[in-house]
C-alpha cells in the first residue's frame, strides 16, 4: 500500500495567507512594523484581553513568568501532563516547581491535588487546557485567591474555546498561546501572552521587548532628545516579526472555521470509535466548549504500544501527549521521583493522539478508524 502519511496535526494554509505574507515581504517593515499591533489587536478581539505577541508558546510562558518577577523562593504549581515549557520556563527563573496530579477525565490539573501543595510561597498556579478542553477555572480561582497567587492558563491547545460562555483568554490572570503549525492556528513559529490586568501585561511586554521602558512618562531623564530611551530591567528579544504577524492575522480570520471543523471531526471520531474494546474516548464536561487540538484516546490493558506501532506502520502519524514532565532527566536529576502523580502516569501509559487537523478529509479519518479497529478488534 502506498497511502500518504497522515500527521497527528498540521497547518491549513490557503491563498489568502500567502497573499498576506507576500504583501508584507514587499513592504517596508519586516519586523517592528504595523502588523505587530494589528495582530495583537486581532488577538484581543478574539480572546477578550489585551495581548503581547512573542516568538513561540515557550517564549510566551517565559515572558509571563519573568514578567511576574518570579525567582528563587517562589513556588509554581503546575501539571505534569503538558509540553515541558509550562514547567521549564518557570524553573528557569529560579522558582521551585511542584507538580499536582490530573483529573482522569480531562487530563487537566486537578484542583483537589493542587490544594495540599499550596503554601505562602505559591506565586502561580499554572494549568493547561489539555487537548483544547478548558481547565477547571472556577475551582482553581478559589485556590489562587486563598494564597494570593496568580492564575496562569497555558492555552497552547485551546484558542477559540470557551468556559461558562467566556472565551479562553479572558478567564485566568495570564493566558499564553502557541502558534506552532500543529496548533489551532499558526504563524509558523509564534505565540502570545494576554493578561486581564494592564499593569501585569506591561511588565510582560517589557521583558519580551528586551527590558525597554515603553512608557515615555516614566523615563528617568526625559529632558534628553528624541533619541533617548531607557532599559529599566533585563529582558529578551521575543519580538514576533511582521512577516509572521501577517500570517497570524490572516489565520485568525479563519479561527472559527478551524475550530468548527475540529469539532465536526471529533464528533465523527466519537461516533465511529464508540464501542471498540480497550478504548476510552475523550470526555467533555458540562459548561465548556473545547477548541479540540488533540483527539486523545486511551488504549487500555497494556495495548497502547501495539496500537502506536501498528498505526505508525500503516502510515498514520499517531503521537503520545505527553511524557510526564518530571520523568525528563532535567527534572528527574534534581530529585523528582516517578510515582509522584499516579493519575498522570497511568494516563500517559494509555494515551494516544489520533490525527486531527481541519484540512483532514473524511476519507483520511475513515482510514484512521479502520486501522485502529483492525488493531483492537
Ligand atoms: C506547543 C506547546 C507549548 C510550546 O509552544 P511552542 O510554540 O512550541 O514553543 C507550550 N505548552 C503546551 C501545552 C504546548 O502544547
């Protein structure tokens, strides 16, 4: 058989995206131009809070934690069922990372597991909207308020989703996004941070703009000439160039189409795969409207590896999301032990992401369903 490779996720680029990017390439500004503010305004319009664009989801997390001024002595409580950046970007500030176990239905951080980890040093509770299903915002908010911590939502999977009728981005104090090609929309590489409090966003923006004080009213020596600017803290250059902002602006116009198509595909998978042995399908809680990024099933009874290998051999690019973060040597070598979050470890042992992306055809999806059925029945 010579069927094409089906990835677990991929971008959907059309002619309008290509035109948007080439228009910027022909113009005056490749970076630091007008497309940057335009992209940030478009993100704000879509998610309900002001935005700073950055070069990746990892940069978004790093800018968020650094902008908060985290450092040694602070603690960040987060989930092990995520891409490592949710935790590693915080660890790089010198803060201590505590991993809370997940809820078995959504694989999102479990507020009941967070509670015993709270302390007077808790600076941030950082959850992830795993697979695009929003985290348990209301229960986590009760906990951040108890200790005066910041609520951060890593929404790399979930732009376009909502919780109790409110869009992802307007829920937590700080929300981060990734625009990597496999995510719900892409700018090639890229990301954004949004914050509901303007002063918090200003600090994050300053870090992501090399520490430059962007408020002329605050300059220490404002009587110098027009050339004068001041660096008031240390930061990094996380600027997203106009070329990529143009792609992001163009993609954002189709976000609702992408999210709708993902929902259709998820509904079809749920129907086509129901009743298969040794298979648990994703669940959706009441009151949430996920923007499904992953179609994450669980293959029970020790059969995940067999399913992974046979599907890959059939040209189906299944993936495992994720290896528990603290199993990686960088955490294991500093004392994090296996067994710490048993629900997450069991979830990992069974998890399999099936191909899900808006340009996927019905025929592609049926190929995945037939291949998985052949393995399990
Ligand atoms: C993709 C992803 C990131 C990192 O985003 P990049 O743009 O790849 O740096 C962070 N957290 C989660 C949950 C992700 O899926």
